[in-house]
């Protein structure tokens, strides 16, 4: 049987050991860096973020990051996190307007959410993405109303409302895509660019509103004088059989079938037309919009 | 994926028309009216009357009660993320809250309740009282 002193000694020893263990696990917290520096040294976590400034593309800028994802172990090779930080919530928040929004998301639903918000706010943004096989991708600069929004010419899965999970491939690690992309980009020297007009039949009503605003702004601008080039009508010298070209369908008929036509530049025509929107008023399976107010309906619901 | 019983109850719920969200002002009020009309129609139909819902004034928060008949098979079982969500996405804006209850909550209950009963996590109240 050990004496009380011996036991107390044992306790002290154990306490010391515990303290030493605790000390080992204590993390050194880096002080907040007040000024982001573009200097490339291992102690500066911002050097990659500041690459644009270093390249002389931008003068001085502030970057706000929004990331509601949890930091995962698979992120470690690309992001400025260390393994012990996995599981923490990343991101900063801000309420003030920004000059440019950069979309860095990995699915179409999130892209459409950004698109909807930016159309509503009239916020300029850049959308970018890479295909699941990492050999193609796109970068789209969106000025709401002026250039096509993401919903104006949506990818097939979005347009057909297919579940985008069907795109995911077994055995493809999304986290390794940047590496593959970088290698592929090294081989390619093909990067076509084009300008895309907004779609007049875009599903997003804020996009339509922005388009109208843009048209108004353009119309208000002072017009530059245009030289009019008169084209002479082609009239054949003789037409003894009085042959004329007549359309099989009248303008009204085609409009009823295909909806209103988009105004295209001369010589262009659309390959596909969208059927005119169905008039639902005739079918009985939709809700009837009676004159009841919302309060009436709420009360009716309660009384059931 | 969707069985005949679900299809039948689904067909009885009137479809909605307005595509709008809570940020869309007057359009949202219209949508909300449609939601209420659709729910009222659904609850008046005795076969489909298994839940009660009400919302705040803005229609952004909904709360209520639902009833489930254990061991009385009604409707199929589907997974919310794999089955319900894509089905819902394909049917914007026609599907409303009543459809979500019928296609989402109903089948979800059909999966979860028997499981909870089997594990003994929930018990029947009336039986409990009788035993006590």
C-alpha cells in the first residue's frame, strides 16, 4: 500500500505529463495580416491571390471570398489550408457592393443561383468552368442586359432540366482537375472567343428587364451618322411567265406556331424555334385564380 | 419510381402557374395565392387530407402537422435527394407545396416511420396509455 505522499507525487507527475501533452497539441495561431502583400515568400499566404497585381493587370484591389463549403482533406493541394483546419467554415462576409463577382463553383445549380442574383442586382460577373473530362471549358463575362447571361444560352442539362448528377463520372476526382487542366492547357493553343447577345426569350425575368434597360440606355446615346448604302432591287430584265416566289405560310401563321421571331441580322436565321408558350387557361387541372385575397385564403385554410 | 397510388393522389392536386420566389414582389403574392388554393383543394379531398399547413404573412416560413398511418401502406417510398429533387426541378413552376408534401414528405414518412417504430424510438400513444 503506497503512502499519501507517494500518491500526491504520482498525481503531480501525471499533471505535468498532461500539461506537456496539451502544449504539444496547442496550435500556433497566426496573427491577422493587415496588408495583403504580393511578395512571393513562403510566409505570405496571399502571394497567389495577388498574382494579378504582380502581373500588372490590376492596380490595387480587395478580394472578398465567400465559401460555404466545409474544408476537406481533398482541398489541401490547392487551397491555403493546412490539414488541422479541415472542417472549419471558410469565407468572409460583406454587405457593400463590389466591382466584379467571380464565380468559382462546381455545379450548374450554383451557377444559376449566382446568375439570378446578378441579374436582379445588375452585377457584372465572370463565370467560368471546366468540363468533367478536363479537356474543355469556358469563361463567360456577363454584363446583365448587354451580354448573354448564363440562363440565356444554358448548358443542355440545365435547359432540359436533367439531374446534373448524371454528369458526374465514377472515378473522377474533381480535386485533381486543375492539374489535368494545366497540362492540357499546355498542349492547346486554341482558344476561340465570341460575343453573345442576350436571349430575348430568356427564362429569367430580371434578365429581360436588364435587356430593356440596356436598350433604353443605348437609344438615349447620341447617334453617330450612318452612311446609307442603297441597295438596288433585283429585277430581272424579262419574266415572261410572271414567276413569283410566294411563302407557303403567312406571317401570322408562322408567328402563331413559333412564337415571336427574334430579330436577327440580315442573312441569318434561327436553326430551331421554340413553340409559342401554351395558353394554360383552358385546361382544368391548374389552380383557378379567383378574386380571393391572400388573407381570405389563409383564414379558409385555418378553418378547415 | 413513382407508383400508381402516388400518381393518383398527385393528379388530384391542381398545378400552379406562376414562376416566382419571395423576392419577386407582387408576382410572389400571386404564387402564394396559388399555393394556398392548391393546398385548400388538396385538404378538402378526404383521400389526401393528411396534413395541415400554415405560413407566416410573407409565405416564407411554413409550419403544421401531418398524420401517418403506420402499417397501412399508402403511396411509395422515394429518396428525397435522388428522386424527389430532380422530379421537382423538372416541374418548375407547376408543382407547389402540396406536391412537395405528397411527393416528398409522404414517401419520406413511409421510409422513416416504420424504421423508427422498429427501433423502438417512437411508440403509439394510445397503446402506451392502455399499457400504463
